[in-house]
C-alpha cells in the first residue's frame, strides 16, 4: 500500500548535507494522522546523487547508486476497527481501493473542472 503525500505524510525534497567525517544525519519527516479504519501505508525516502566522495552501500536496496529507506505508517486505531461494523466496512474499502488516492484524485478532478470553467 502506497502512502499518499498530503494525506499520509508531508512531502519534502531537498539536500541533506554531511560535514567532513560525518556518517549520520537526521531527516525530519512529518506523518499525518490516520483516519479510523484506514490501513497502514508505506513510502520511501531515497537519497541519491552523492557528492564529495561519498558512496552508497552496493549491497543495499539502492545497489550503490542510491540509498532507499522504506517507512511504514501504522494506524494506531486498528484495535477500534473490530468494534464497529461501519469502521470494518471502511477498512475493507480502504483495502480494496486506497481511499487516500481516491480522495486525492477526486479533489484534483474537482479542481480541474472548476479551473476549466472559470478560465473561459
């Protein structure tokens, strides 16, 4: 299951700089709250284009060209899903169709329609 930027986490792009001799850095990631009945999701943090003599581990996910970290966002409300038929139905639907992707598509579709009508 793929996490959706803006619904599951705040997307960010930028440069991560290491000082001379440093091999560790912190990268803050803002996770957004999961809705009741929503499944756990995953996204990846990819480090690439190393400069200044830095290298990536050739035995890792990125095969020496990049470093890939998979982040799993667990839903802390999973235990409540068993007590409500509506929540179980919502969870089933989220398992069939990623509802965050559906919500993103619907909002994009709506915005596109409004933009096409108002730009006459």
